C-alpha cells in the first residue's frame, strides 16, 4: 500500500491508547461535573451554513474555515466552534423554556490553521452555555465548574487570565471606529500587537485612547492591580462611561479568588472572537505556550440571528490540550485510565457457557474489572500468559473442566507471578485481597 495513504491529512491526528482512552476519560469527567451543576446536553450538526458563522465574524473568517458547496448548491462549513450553533438551536427550539437555560456540549470542531503544538485542524471542544444568565453570578459559576472539573482530573497547576473586553469596545465606540475596525482592534490586541492597535485610534485622531493602550501594555509588562485602571481611564476622561465595567471586573476577580482559584488580570487581554461583550478569561498552565480553555460573556449574540436580546455567558475547554497539560505536569496517562484487567483462559468451550463462570465474569465486569475471555487448550496456556504479560494484564484466571467440576478457578497475579486456586464464587474477594 502507498505509505501516503496511511498518513492522516496534514493538520489531523490519529489517537490510540492510552491517549484515546484519556480523551474519553476527560470528556466523561467533564460530563459528570457539568451535569451535577444542572446542565443538559445539546448536540448540533458538524456541518452548518457558512452564514451562521460569517454573519457575526465577517467574510474574512472564511480563510480559517473548511468551507465548501454541497450537492444542493448550499455554501456550508465544518463548524469552527459550537456557540453559534447552540444559539441557533435555542432560537429554533428552546426559546419557550424558562431562563436561565444551562446547556453543555462535546463536539469535534475544525479550523484551517497552521498546525503546531496543541493546534490541529480537527479537535474536540467541551463547553457550557448559560442562556438568560444576566448577572455576574453566572460568570463566576463558570469558574466554579472549571475548578471542580480540574480537581476531578487532578490538574492542579492552572491560572485564569481575565479582563473585561467591554472597556475596549466602549473606547472603540467613543472613537467612532466602524464594526470592522473594532473587530480589527480586538484581533490585534488578541495577537499582542498593541502598537498597531493604538494606531487605529490615532488614525481617527483619538490619541488619548492610543495612550491608554500603551499604558495598559506597560502594566502588563510590570504587573499591577486592576485598581490602577481607574486612574488611567480618568486621565483619558472616559472612566465614567466604563465605571460599571471596571466595578464588574473588580468584583469578578475578588469572587474568583474567594473560590480559591489563581487569577491574573491581563490589562490588554482581548479574545479574538468578536461576539464577546464583557468578562473574558482563558485558562493557562505555567510553562505551556497555549491556553487550554477560554470563554466569557457574549450578551445578545442572538440578535445577530434575528432573535431577542439574551444575556449569555459560557466557555469551552480544549480536550486534547487538557491532555497535553496533564502530560506537561508529569502525569502518566496510563495511570489515569487504568482499570484492573483479567485475562480469562477457558480450557474448553463448554466452560464459557457454565452459569457459574458467566456469573463470575459478569460480576467482575460490574465491579470495574476488565475481563477478556479467550478459549484455548492446556498446551497453549504459556502462549496466552506471554500475550497477557505483553498487553499489561494484571491477572490471569484459568478455568478448565477440572476447575469447573470443583467450582474453583486458578488465579495468577501477573505482576508478582504468584498463583492460587480459589472458589469461583470468591474470586472478587480474592482479587480484593490481592
């Protein structure tokens, strides 16, 4: 076979054990946590109308998406994110439900980016959306969820980088920047191009706002408390317009700290997605160059699609990036998904159908053991024990006609290479003792 056919397409990746098992384990942990907070799952199509994403983000988003014309002549795209799809589903089917509406999803998404560490063209997002959550309480709840989730998967080393994007948007409005210019401003800040962003204000003659950006950039370099933002905005004569936004940011940071989370204010942090309207955050792990989660408030995205005003906030985690973070802090992936495993060697086909054997195996699986069954002969036991050793089984359970008649099994510990014969109805007890 042509070797090229065996390689995934550039930007895509195969996952095999233990990585594939860990990705599923992360998703299962996420589901368990968000459901305990009252969130319900929504599933949306992988392929959506391109307009669903272009309406808010503009035509330029086409360059970073998989867009094509289907056989019906419709311009469609592989979803680059899930939030617009959730809003679409809400407007179509869920508007009548009482608010706030707590939803979650786990989905594969696609972006035509340059592949690099932690960035592939297909990846998995697990996220939540709170629709109709109109107070800062709901923004704080997002951090509560993440804190419990990270506790669940033992990812202790993480930091929340936060800001309020409303301050930048209000400066853009006061400077009469167009929608396109505002989106460019946020994109430049997201990429760290502060000087280029300041030039946008200067091109309109609003030098005081460009000076604000430069002063904020200096704060980022030297570190500072969010309280100093008030004096910077007062000097620019715009504090009154942004007072509520600053107060919300201060309250948010204080509340997140009370949760025991580590939070850092980044004064020029602006997520590149244009629909954010208020508090934003990203989750970072010290030493990693990529964020592993992010989100924030995006009030009234529903209006773009013809709906009513709707307060909304949410986040998404990168599932593959979360796995990379666990590896980064030194976690052995195999330990995360290990379940005690047994290779059951049945030395006669009739043994498989004995009720005592079937009951024993069923009970072991119900208790969390992995039980793989093979039918063989006494002369081939050595071959199967070698197989079990190479595959990492913890135990071998051997049952022949002799053992069946005695109501027993031969139980071998493959890590210590010890062996004993125990009653078949006491296998669980014997394994617990081992």
